[in-house]
């Protein structure tokens, strides 16, 4: 899209342009200029964005709490589970 071009989605009754913003008191500060004229009446729909988590943070928060309690036996149990998963799931039929 060329610079200065609008990316509004047109429908029969309205134009829609998604835009990110930040709440500052009673004001929403948009991260980009919408290209509308001063004084234009608009309708605002607000959806709260969840911040993107740093990669790997979720697993560290969930499994990381077990680190002080983890033993060599736990490693052996997980290895046995992994080996079971790799075993063929079909059995040979007796003759």
C-alpha cells in the first residue's frame, strides 16, 4: 500500500479501519493518523489487546516451578513415556 493511502474497509453502511491505540486517561492516543478531517464524527469500538508474550515464557512459568523438585527419576519417567509414544501403534495378529 502506498504511503498516504487509506486502508479503510468499505461496507454498505460504514467504513472500518482497524487502528491500534493506547489509553491515556479519558483519551485514546492512536498510533497512526486516520486521515480524517478535524471534527468528523466517528463511532469507536474498543477491543482490549492482550500483550504478546516473550517466546518460551509460558513454559517457564508453568514447568519452571518444578525445577527445584526435579529428579533423575523424573527424567527416566519422561524418557519411558517418549519411548512408548514412538512404538508402533499396530499389533500383529496371531495366526
